[in-house]
C-alpha cells in the first residue's frame, strides 16, 4: 500500500522554487537573480565546473548593503524549509519501514529476538521493571530561532504532512499549497533575529510546548505500541512505567540571575494548570464513551465504594451528577473526577493531592470495565489516559533545581557566621563534621527567613531554599525533588545543600528526605575524585541516613560540555567512560543503586549524537536500568516537534536501554581487553596534551576572537543567561555553547575532532603502525564505546570544510593565522585519514541519507559563510550590516542544523 504522495526531492524542489517566487514578489526580480547567481556559482564549484570560488567571491563582494540582507534572508528561509522537508522524509522512512516491519533498532525486533533467544516472561518483566528513562529538557541557549518563526514553520510542516499523507482532490491540494505560500510569504516578512534576550519564562514555555502539544499525546500511543509488541511473543507481561519527563527550564539557577523563585513558582503553577486542563478534557471525552447503562452493567465493588466516598466528600455535586446521569455510574464518577480536578487550583477542599490519587480513580474505572468484560473499551480509551497520568502526574514535568557550588558555600558561611560559626576558616574535614552535626540535630542552626545582614548571593540562595519547602507543600514532592550542584569538587559541597534543605524542612532525618542531592562532576579533578567524594558521603552518618530515606539511589551527573572544553574530544570521552565505570563499581560495592545523569548537548563535542547509540555504548557497569540525560536547544525541536518522530525517539531509547540492561545482567563487568585499555591510556593523555597546548599557546584566544564570529554569537540573545561566567574573555571562562557555536559557524568544527589524530599517532608510534592499526580496527569492530566515539568524530570531520574555514582564518592577523591555521588543518586532515583507515570505510559518513543531506546543503551554506566572513572583516559596520551579520548566523545554524 502506498502511504505517501511525495518524496524529499519533490518537497525540496517545490519549497526551493516557492522561496524564489516569494523573494521575487516581496523583494524584486533583480534580488532573485542575485541569489540565483550566488547559488549557481557555489554549485559550479562544488560540482567541479569551476576551478575556484572566484565567481562566488566576486558576486558576494558586489552586493550592496541592502542586497546583502536580502541574500542572507533568502538562504536562511531556504534552509528552514529544507529542514522541514527532511523532517517529513524521516516520517516517511519511519512509516514505510514500520509498515514493512523493516525498522532497525526497533522494540519489535528486540522482543522477537529475546523470545527466540529463550528469554522467558519473568525475565522480560524484570528487565522492564528496571528501566526508567528520564529525558530532561534544559533551557540552555542553543536554539537560534525565534518562537514566532518556529510557530510558522510548524504550520508549514503540518501542511506538508497533509499533502503527503492525505488523498486530496486537485482543488484541495491547491488550497493547501495556497496556505503554504501564504505562510512562507509571512515568514519572509517576519524578523528572524531576536531583538531581546528570551526571559526564563519564555524558555520554560518553550519546553512546555513540546510536553503539552506533542509528548502528552504521543506517550499513550507509544505504550500501546509497546504492549502490542510484547503481546506478540509473550502472554501476561505487564508493561510498567518506562518514561518520566523532567525539566530545568524555570529552575536552573546556575549562571542565570534571572531565574528567581517567582519564575520557578510561575513555571510550576503553569505546568500544573496545563496538566489539569488536559485531564479535564480527557475526562469529558471519556464521559462521552462510558455511557454504559447501569441497569445492564453492574458497577464493580470498587467503583461503588469510590462513588460512596465521593458522596461523603461532595454530597451536592454527587446529587447533581446523579440527576444528570441517572443509572450511568461511569459518567457520574467522571463528573466527580472533574470536580476534584477543578479544585486543584481552588481554595475549596477535596482536590486531588497528586497524580497518584487521580490515577487511583482511573484504576477504579479500569477495574470495573475489566469485570464487565469491556476490555476493548478499556484498552482503547482508558489505558492511554492512565499512561498519560502515570507519566505526567499533576506536574507535567518534574523540575530540577541547580546552582553553582560556590553560591551554596558562600550562603552557608554567611548564614552560620551570624551564629558565631567560622565556616569559611574551616578545613574540608571540619566542614564535613560541622554540617553533619548540624543536619542531625533537631533544632535549626540558622533563620532562613531572617538571616541578618548577608550578601545578595546568600539572600538569593536562602530565599530559594525557603521557597523549595513551600513548592513541595503546594505542588507535591514529585513536582520538584532534585537539586543539582554544578562544579562539585568536595563532599562538603553536597552536604551544604543537604544542610540548607534540612534548615527549611525539606529534609528531616531520619525519616524524611524529599530531595535527591546530585553532584555534577565536570572537571578532570572532580571526575577523578568521584570515589573520594562519594565514599566520604556514603560513610557520613547524615548523608547515609538521607540516602536510606531515598531508597539507596544515588544520582550522579556527568558534565560532557565542560569536560570536552577542558580536555578535548578524545580525552574527555575516555575520562567519562573510565570514571563512569569506577563510580558504578564503587556504588555496587556500597550497595547503592547508581542513576547516571548524562549532561549531553546537541553537538558532537558536547555529548550529542544518536541517543540510542549513546545508551548502547555506556559501560555495562553503569546500566542499572535508570538513566537520565539532558535534551536541549535545537535537539528538542528535532526530536519532539513532530509526533511520529517523537514516538520513534521514545522507541529507540527504550530499545537501546532494555538491550543494554539485558547485556549488563549477563555481563555485569564489561570485558574490555587490557590491550584496548592500554591503547586508550596512551591515546587519551597524548590527545589531552595536544589540545591543552593549543588552548594555552600565547595568542590562541586572540586568534579565536578574530577567526570566528564569537563576538556576534555572544550578542545573539540566544538564551536568558550570559554567554560567559564572569564576562572575561578566556576559553576557561567561556561557556561551552558559544565556544562550540562559534567554531561550527566557521565550518571548522574543532571541538568535535581536534587532537584525535595526535592521540592515535602517539599510540601508533608506541606500538608500531601495523600492530597498532590492527588493534584499533579490532576496537572499532568490537567495542561500542570506541566505535561510537570514532563515529561521532567522523561526523564532525565530515561537516568540517577547511576551504571555508580559511576564509575566516584570513580575518586574523597574518602572524596568528600562520601560527595556528595550518596546524589546525593538518590535524583535521590526519584525523580524517586515520578515522577512515580504522573504520575501513571510503566515506566519513556511514548513513547515506546524511551524506545526501550535506551534499544538498553545502552549496547553499557557502554563500552565507562568505558573506559572514566579508561582514566580519569590516572595521565599522552600519546597523543594517550588523542585522545582516546576525542573520547569517541564524542561516548557517539552520544550514548546519546545529548551533552548540
């Protein structure tokens, strides 16, 4: 059966032509011809029909200031629409493969494989019971597009889906295409670049959009697919809760002074309002279905008891429900459930205290339907609803709090100084002892509400903790129950947060601990000191008691971004791998369940790449079944904007995690041959040394400033928090996102591959070329960690264009250019050569569709790069030129499908 009416070439061709038509109509025919001249000049060089880019350079140099803006807008608009065409092609691929049972890494294939391998029902249930996947949406500023632009693009995407999947008459097709034309025309007239930085509330609403408009509905469908898949091979295997969504948007205070308690409170309230409204709507829809006649279908005992309890709670409402729905017990119950939902944000009593209480009522309905033999009604209408409530509760997404450890230390020191305690003058051991005694004693040490004369930092921290207790009382513990500590280096940094939580009643040992305190290990010293930090905590009487109250589960967050920026790609990946193993082994010895929280970014250098491959590449020791990872920026839009793609993402995550968990059960300690470890222990330090030598070379920061658009990126209003931590210009101080974003703009994606060649060459020099290459190829073929690392580096190498990067290098002082750029290109070329030799492939990209995508995009990104470099080279730019320059940043980000 033919599922689709179009293909990606049709979409690209027609959308590209539409951009041209709109350009000619809204600007001029001459503007259209200018864009065509640039496009054709770029294509001629890429195809080999021109010896160099002289014609393209000449065309860019001849642009007037006004025409520059039109060109930048035209190519930016083109990329935004082509991204939609490729999204639609991915939907086609998923649907066609699903229809033909040809999806790779699918849950369907995995269950069939398990059954064939003799995995019985009990073992499968145990595997599923272990799994809990927690995507955590962050507000990190890696999304260059305005929300207005994203809204228009989503509308166009919906129209493309209509043209592709519906059988339309010619008149209907023309009407849809007319709407597409109108949307693209409107998009052309819309400002692309933000004039103000988004506020934290904007970021929280952005995350909420995906939860509310895509994932909320997708979850029910996904579970239905999972259960149907399981039932093909197994009888009576229940599918437990597998996913839980979390968010930092509106609660992540690290480096962002604008995330106040008021912002967090507003986020929690708005999310609860969305969840309640969603459930009210579902109850009304379910009431239309559950119209069973009570005289023909007897209400189950549980339903009867529940209605009796409601009669005591809401006698007037019960009477009204009976009059409106006589002899319709299900409708009566649903009316009362709506009443309790209405009172969640009301001063009247009787509201649902949490999502579990609401789920209990749904379970009563489910049980009664099952007793009545109405399984089909239950499966089609009630079960998807139950899955939504089980996943989203009354919170939509649980919030994590986060702040930098220095702020907690300052707050504790100042707060206890008022009480005569010299915390600042204590050693680390003395601090641990003091905090332990303070946590265990019954009386509070400090007055959080009236701390006295303290700094602004301390006042903010204490006010947040006081609000923390209020939030849990108002919205429930599950709404906000995790506190992450950036740049954790010592056990006291964790105990400080536990102490502050104890002072406000969020913690009251030995029985009550309503927070997971999560150390974020980002630096080399913190990762290498993880066992010391955790060991001190696990042996500490106060912390051990808190851990016991939290079910002996310790969450540890790993920082991919700063680790990479500090150590380089290869060394950072190895450090993370080895330290994960050490942490996991240590936790197992201590009988503590480890939940790793992977702080991944969208780009390869920040831990990005296919999530399912990343999960399968984790060390077996770390795969406890529970896993948490960040989702941010353009990665959220790419994965969760389209419902079909979002469902596929969830399936791939589940497939990878259940496979990884099964392998971990069979081989708890991953068998990594000594020669592989020895190879990495030669490569990683050598790569780290090469990388740090580059960063520490005198003049490198100046070269980075001159040869990348970092000054523009910092001023782009990407997010609500500053681009650097202190405002200083240094690689150490610069946040990882603008660091990666700036290199990506120049097409020299240094953070994703630099020094990998130096590391590999150091190993080959040590053991010999022939023996070394044999071992490296063996590692690539048999070791998921090494294969995934090299595949990710390969992707960054494939997206690198040294000829384009040279245009930016020419902007630097001659002496700086000659000192740095040739070495960067040499490292790139050697890295490319080695990756191909080890992988045994002819091309860097192993996915044909990705190669086609890059081939499709490159000729169109080139003119934007040359225009951007041209603008950057001007000593004085007009306001119009500044706007165009910022627009080129958006366009290149859209063309590369990546920022930071």
